[in-house]
C-alpha cells in the first residue's frame, strides 16, 4: 500500500489537519492528469487554489480511481500550552498513518511532503514513521510538485482544515464531503487526547529541538 501525506494549517492558524491518502501511484497520476485536463490546470494541484466545484471533482475522481483517505485534526482548544508546531505535526502524521496501517497487509510505503520544515527535522520525522511501519515498509520525503499522491492529500487536508476553522467555505465543503464521509471513503477524526504523550513523544521532543 502507498500512503501519501500532507497537512494544512498550524498553531498560528488555530487548527492543523493531516491527511493520509491510500492510492496506487499510477492511479494517483491518472487522477491528477484527468483533473488537470477537465479543469484546465497547468501547475501543481493545491487545495488552497482551487474552487469548490474543482474540490468536488477531485473527490469524485478519488472514488473513481480507488483512493481513500483518513484525516486527523487538532483545534485550538485541544492544543496544550507550550506545544510547538512540529510536535503537533509529528503526532498528527503518526496518528493518520497508524489508522491506515491495518489495511496495508503489513507493508506500507509512506510518502511525506518535504516542504514544511528543514531537511534535518523532516529526516527525524521520516525515521519515526519508518519505525512505526516496520521493516517491510519504507518512509520517504517527496517534493509535492513531483508527487500526484501528495497533491491529492493536500486537497483533502485543506478541505478538512476549512471545516476545522469554520471558514466561510466550510458549509459548502461539508456538503461536498458528506457522501464520501458517509461511505467511509474519507474519515476524519480528532487527534486522540493521549497522542502527544504517546510512545514517540521523546522523539517529538528531539525533533522540536
């Protein structure tokens, strides 16, 4: 199983969401090609740059090409005092990937967007995920411009972020998401209360410097 990961938001935004998308690499490429052909998009697919109708098209194509996603979120009231952005990011990533691992058959390839933090920090995060998925799998970083799967994860995490902060687009996005949530194609859940103090908390503290 290939799992593509990307996040939206952060401490300063009042919420952070993290999407993990399970989809075959060829299917991810075909999805993005089809979206670009229909929407007339020439550059990178970004959730923050597309219209509501285009978001709906991405999700319809996710179903068509056999993808599914889990999203973990955390909102301002649940953010502990003194927590750092990277610590929340790491906990969300671990939680999202862990929710998909039972469906992986014990062997997952996890691809993480490389754009948020410096290479040394992201290397530590990648190592955490490699330990989580075990010896059969692999965790690596990818430039979102070159990864269709990460671009799809970006769109889904951005949809969930709009819901988390109750943006002006939230009502329409909720309408778009509803059938996919109902069938379990997309699953959204809050970060478990104990996740920030879980077994990888020591590594997260190291990542935070």
